[in-house]
DNA sequence: AAGTACCCCAACCGCACACCT
DNA sequence: AAGGTGTGCGGTTGGGGTACT
C-alpha cells in the first residue's frame, strides 16, 4: 500500500499563483507563522491549494529578502565550486547564498552555468570517454554524468583519483575552502537546521576563499573557473589549468601507493559513495 | 507577418528522511 | 519498534516569452 496523498489532487488548484492568493498566504504567515503544519495551512486561510504548493510559494517567492536573477560573478563562482565538490545539493549551495533559493540556483545552473562550464567540451569528452564509461554510464543519472564529466575535465584523461573523497588531491586554494566546507557540512548533518551561519559569513573562510590576489595559491581553481565562465574566447583545455598542475607530490605519492589503475567502475563506485549517485 | 525552435523559470511530482504517536 | 504523516529535496515538466527563419 502506498502512502496517502497529502491532498486531493483533483480538487486542489494548480498552476500559477494569483496576486490574491499570494496576498492571503503572505499576510497569514507574516501574522501567524506557518503553524508548523503546511498541510493544514491552506485550509485555515481558505486557499484551495496543496500545502506543499503553499510551502514552495512561500519559500521561493513570498518570504522576505528573496533575490531573483542577476547572479553576480562571485555567486557564479560559489555555485560552480560547490557543484564540483558536492554535486547537485542545491539546498546546501543555496544556504551559502543569502536570498537565493535552491530552485533558483538549480534553474540557473541548468540553463546557464552548466552550458558555460560544460558546453563546448562535452561532445569531445563524451567521445573520448565513451569506451571507458560505456558500461557504467548505462546506469548513471544525467546529473551523475555531468559530475563525472566535470571530474574528468578537472583531472584529465589519465587521472583516476577521486576529487571528492581525497581532499588532499583538491587544488590547493580550493582545499582551504573545502576543508571548511567538509567540516561545516558534517556539522550540519548533526546539528538542527539553521543552527549554523552560512560559510560566507565566516571571515576566515571568506578571506581565504575569495581572495583573488596575493598568495601563491591564487593560481587556482577559482581563477580557472572564472576564465571558463567569463573568458569570451572560452576555449580552454582543462587538463592544462594551472591549478591542476599543482597537485602536490605527497598526494600523488598516496595515489601511487594506494590506487589501482584506472577502472571506470572504481571511479564511479567512489563517486557513488560520496554523492549517492543513483 | 507567420510559423517554428529554443530558452527560461515557476511549479509540480515523487522519493527519502525525520518526527510523532 | 513500527507505522503513519509532514517536510525537504532534487528531478522534471509545461507554458510563456523570445529569437530565428
């Protein structure tokens, strides 16, 4: 037996929200809050809407301080960096961008950023790796394939190590940020939601992550991503990126001693453990 | 000017998890 | 401990708008 639907789909209104509906929902929540029960909320207000629909409308459009469109370069960078490291965890990515919703970021990624990053090189890459990943790709979701493509782009054809599970292998400047990310993400797993401030509010992390000049480590993924996103003549061989040439020897030593030769299944399994690909 | 293709994004769907009883 | 229910999330869709032919 499946679970009961949250509302009567047949009788409930679907489609775009009218200004009147928006007004009712906004006014009620601002005065009374959600009451901790979205399912019951539309009935209280007299809205013929599904509770989930009300929740979505509030979270994505009606709640205060929501920003739409006009993503800055800095926001692009954050989204791209996080997507490469954690995949399509839109809610986590959105938590780092005040005023942005997961839905907004997801749409932005799918319609614009993805094309910028993957666009020109995807066909070649697919051809290049078809033989290797053919078997595994049959069972991979499209987002998993995207991440795999990004992974391959960031590591080059001969590289079989995991970007995700081996932080020591991440490009240097990125490590500063991702270590903080990893720490915070694991804490977020344990703590109640909203118990922690977004990463960008942490001065140390922010200064490390966003400083684009000074340190030697600033020949970096951030800069390379920037080139990918904003260079008009966007024809870059990712395996040539400076940040990826700077993998430290210690990490490579670890790889030599610990890793097997490239096996698509190994790599995909590795991703599966980190990202829950399927 | 009309038809078609493509893009963008708001909204829906279904699954998984958390919480409650 | 187990089942029921609400919530959160990521994936997908549908339709309006725009660009192209």
